[in-house]
């Protein structure tokens, strides 16, 4: 399933991020705020269970999350989405995955992976600002499935149709959430109109 979160505040902040004159500080702050806004919408279907509590007036039944949430940024740009989501779900645990692709075999290889226990029972949110070709996202999903994850959501800021198609065809059981679905990829694999290299713009490495 693909869902584009077409919210006025998300659209406004994403427009600020797209501008080429937007500096690292404003880019990072708007990304952080969009992540929180997206998380609010994405968490609408999180399962809850009843719990008996006491208010200052008397007993009642409330509700609490019934499954753990695990956020997994794809290094390095995915880290830019982490704090915004954790602010909304402060009990979420965090895993990290870093990958590179062998230039000869084209096989993905992890260079870093660290996950909390219980992925098989958790709701796993894989986060990365850009969904371009879909290669990294597909590989990350596969590697996390190998560790037992069953309920996976992919959260990206901007996606290209090519990347969405790749992920939904290879992993039809994974829900994909975007702030915007852009036009296409250019000849060197950048999203058009996109917002440039998200990692460089988040960390000021350009």
C-alpha cells in the first residue's frame, strides 16, 4: 500500500526544504517537524489494549499501545527523521542499518546493523528521506525480514514512481508512506524535482 500524506503543514515545510537556498539548519529543522507530522498520521492504526487505571476522581479504563515500535533509520540520511518520530512515540526503540552494494556482484552488504530484540512482534518503521530507485529500501526491508520482522512500514519524505514500484512489487506486504510523490528519476538517479542530496543537506557535507 502507498499513502501520500497530503497535509498542508507537510506541504508547506517540504516546499521550504526543496528551495536550493535553504541552509542546513532550516533544512534539518523542517525535516524534523515533517517527521513528527507524518508519524502522527502513520500511527493512527497502531494497536492498543485496554488498561484499568485510577484518575484523581475514580477508576476508569484507558488504552495503551499493545505492540512495541522500532524505528530503523537507513544510514546516514535516515537519522534525520528519527527525532521527530521519537518525540511522538518516546517509548520507541531504535535500530540502525548501514549498507553498501558490491560493485561487481551488485549484492547488498551490511557494514553496520544493530537492532533491539523482539522484531518479530514489533511494528518496525524503516525511515529514509528519499525513495529513488528503491534499491536501498528493498535491501533494507529484506535484511530486516531475515531478522524476523513481519509488520514493516517504510517512511520516506520524497519518492519517485520507480522506487515506489520497486518496493511495492518486491515487498507487497510493506506499507509505504510519503510526504510527496515526485515526477521521475533523472539520468543519474536523482528524484525530479526532488530536493537534492538529503544526506548532504542534513549534515552540511557539500
